[in-house]
């Protein structure tokens, strides 16, 4: 029963996180034709981190950095981008 509740909670979290696709940020995409979504922003930050990890001379936990990038805007799914 406990794992059923956990799965239900995870699915609710995913449904809420998916709202990031429709949260528009104040910034525009590089083409300037539309505002970027919070999901666009998080994806681009994760991609940039992966590409530039080899340039960073500091020892960092790369997995932790990626986790921070992915979750850093989750609150915007609830409150939006102001």
C-alpha cells in the first residue's frame, strides 16, 4: 500500500512539473519570436552544463549540479515567473 501512495505522489508531482511547459518567462527565445517557457529555460541550462562541464576547473559533483538545474524552477509551476 505504501508504494502505491508513493507512485501516486510521484505522478502528481510530474503532472505539476509539466505545467512548466506553459509558464512563460520574461525572456524571449534567441529567435525573439516568442517568450521561452520555464521548461525551455531548464532544458537549455542543463544542456549548457553538460557541454561546459569539461571547461570547469573546479571539482564539482556534476550529477548534483544537473539535479539543481532541473529542480531550480519547479516553484514556477505553482507561482509562475514574475
